[in-house]
């Protein structure tokens, strides 16, 4: 019975030491901060903070992961805003009483631009 309590206490002590290390080490503290920014949807702050953490320690996988994920999230947000803009322009063209061939070409160009953003 005493060995179970001793092993549980050792595991708890190890977790406390790891938590203190993560909190005191600047790179991991910044990466935890970046994770919080990413979780609440502030992708610019998350990318900036994760980049700082990665510069301090190139082996910090959490900082690298958050840096890449926040960059991807920024790209998706940019795509969504562009798509909304193109959709509004297409809606204004479609609201006309007569859609000309030039209008159809514009719509195709909007579609191509959206697909180009997706591929990049």
C-alpha cells in the first residue's frame, strides 16, 4: 500500500516540476500564451507570439505547430473575406434585369480567383 502512495506522490511531484519548468522557461511560456490566443481566435497575436517562442527555442514543437496553424487560419479568414466580397459582386451582377456576356466573364473570373486562393 505504501508503494502505491509513494509512486503516486512521485508522479505528482514530477507533474509539478514539469509545470514549473513550462511556466518559467520563456519559450514554453510564450507558446502557452500563443495557444491561448489561438484558442480565442486571435490568430495574428497567436502567430506573432508563437514566432517569438520559436525564435527562442527551435525545438519547441508546440510553438512551431501554433505558428503554422495560426498562419493557416489567417489564410482561411482572408479567403472567407474575399469570397464574401466576390459573392456580393456576383449578387449585384445577378440582380440586373439582363446578364450580358461581359457579366458572365466577370463571374467566371471571380470563380477563378477564389479557386486560385484555395490552391495557394
